[in-house]
C-alpha cells in the first residue's frame, strides 16, 4: 500500500526496513489518546476556520466511531502504516473519504506523538498515585496495630536499638509519601501541551493552542516549538520516579525476605503470596518479594536506556525518540503490578510479635540506654560508652544479657548503678524514652500516624 508520505518516493520501502521502523505493534497502546488529541485538533481547526465546521464534525464523528470499533476489538492495525498515528488517519480516510485527509493540517506526527504520550502518562500517573496511596494506607493500618510490638532496629544488619514494628513500617510510609509527591511534581511539569509545535517550527495556520489545551486538560502550552517536539524530560522524570519507588519497594522486599526466613522468623507470609518448590516439599518461598526486587533492575535499565537514547540527539525530533515507548510502557506496567501485589501481601502478613520481642531483648539493644543511664549519673558519655563496652564484653564471656546481671556484677563496673537499672534498660523503657520528634515512642508514632492520615486525606 502506498505510504501517506509516499509522494516524493519512487520505490517501495524495503520489507526489512518497514519491519524495522514500524512501531504499531507497541504504540497502538496510545490509540485512545491519539484519537482524543485528533478530535480536539479537528474541532479547533473548524473553530478557527482552517476547515469548515461541517468538515470538523465529519472528522470528529469518524474518529469517535473508530474509537468504538477499536475498543470492540474490530480493528486490525496494519504494520505497513507504520505507527498508530498513520493507522488511524488511514482508517479515518477509509471511513469518511477525502475529508479525512484534512485532519493533519497544521500538525505533524512529531507534536502528535508528544501529546499522545503525555496524555497516556498523565492517566497512568493517576493510577499509580492511587496505588501508592493504597499502599501507604495499608502500611499505616498495620503500623496502628503494632505501636507496641517491639523489635530490634538494625544498623549494618546488626541489632542496634529497640524500635516498634510500627516505627519500622512508618519509615516506608515516608518513602512512599515522597514517591507520591515526586509524581505530583512530575505531573505538573508534564502537563504542558506540545500540540501546535508542528514538525518543529509551528505552523502557518492560525491554530488556537489554548483551546486545544483546555479541551485536553493541559495547564498551559509549550513556549518553544522545537522543545515541544523533542522534549522527553517528562518520560525521564517519570522513569526516575519509578526507579526510586522500585528501590523503596525492593528494600521492603529484602526485609520481607529476611523476616520470613527461619533465621529471623518475624513474619509469615500468607500462602496466597508465597510459592513452593518443585522438589523440596517443605519449602514456602517469598518469591513474590524476590521477583519484585528483581524487577527493580529492569526499571533502572529502562531509565538508563532512555537517558542514553536522548544524550546525543540534535534538535529537534529524531526517530531515535520512538525508542521511548517500550521502556516507558514496561516501566508503567511493572510499577503498577508491583504496587498491586505489595499491598495485599502486607495486608495478609502474620506478625510474630514474640519472636520480634525476643530478638529485641537479645543482642544488647539496650546498651545505649545503659550508657545514657550512667550519663544521667553525671558520667561523661564517652566514659559511659567505655564502661558499657566492658560490661558487654563481660556478658559475652558469661553468655548473658545485660538484664541478666546481678546488681553486684553491675557495681563492679560502676558503683553508680542502682536497682533502678533493670527498669531503665527494659526494652519497653528504651523505646518509650525515645520520644524525640520522629522517634519510636508510642506517642511519637501516634503523632506521625496522624500526620500521615492527613497526608492521605488531602489526597482523597
Ligand atoms: N512513531 C513515531 C514516534 O514514535 C511518531 C513520530 C514520527 N515522526 C517522524 N517524523 N517520523 O516517534
């Protein structure tokens, strides 16, 4: 079939080249946005008198029918029509005749693909934003029930100081809140209309770009036509947002994997969110969390690929940019799927509070509190640190915890230690005393939860 751009060519495209540069196999995902963009463009062309209102109506009706037909699965796209834009234009002309050929007046596929991709991503961002809010809600609800569930906090994966499970979960809430606001920022910069940029230098027709922006829900129109057609920052920003969020999810996955091991055994995953082994009958594996940790790699890869695609492109549009789509679609789908599965996996988790408490009681997580006790008796912190260090070494030799020592034993290290020491270094006290803003005490955790609920309420 002859190409829409075939006029200056005397030969058909080589078959391999046709396959090589055809994007319809993947950019058909943009069909509804392509049609919506074209409808707005046609209506505007009619309003400003570039085409007649009647012609605009015919085009709009034709496009609306095509949308319905595609949605009903009645359309088979033609790879020789290269991409979604030309496929739809061909469908339109076949349907309504010569008037269809007027649609592309004052427009190029370069500004068309830019507007389609922005509208597509805007809708997907909204979905992801909701999924992030669902995940945050689930984490907060879980935190609410575990304000008093004491566990060891770790540094270097060595037991450090006691925290609550709630406090640990709320660290992830902070991360996912940042992911939300990052997406909100990305959306603001993205929601600028490129249509009207033409191929690169605008158009000789008196387009009403503001009207198109309004119809398509853009906040403003781009102020440079060359940038309008060649800017893919919004894709890069989104991919960076996704990479950071997947990094957060991956860290959470890593903890879920550790916690559900027999070595930690802090949690049990629901059977519906774990899988078995084909050979070892006893196995219950945290594959979901592992796979999510793995998928983080491809999302980073998509970002790197796109940064690399863009780095050497002279202004304005170049075909390299068609490479933006598969990585973008993959990133959108991967991020959504990960969020969709993480939320119910957390909702159904069984928390083994006793195991967490036992772990918090072992491993000298109260050693800092013992040092702080001595500081309150006016021993300089550095000296207190050293006394407790020696006490820990003694305990390790004796196979005891600090709490197991008798007062006589304590006193051989510091005569200032009194009977109140046992209360002072109980893990419950250690946690309760960490009452600085953002700390793990129940009061602070409650304050954080109420701030987090406000964050959610502002976004409902
Ligand atoms: N399929 C193309 C893309 O995704 C559309 C723009 C094509 N423009 C061009 N001048 N060949 O980038």
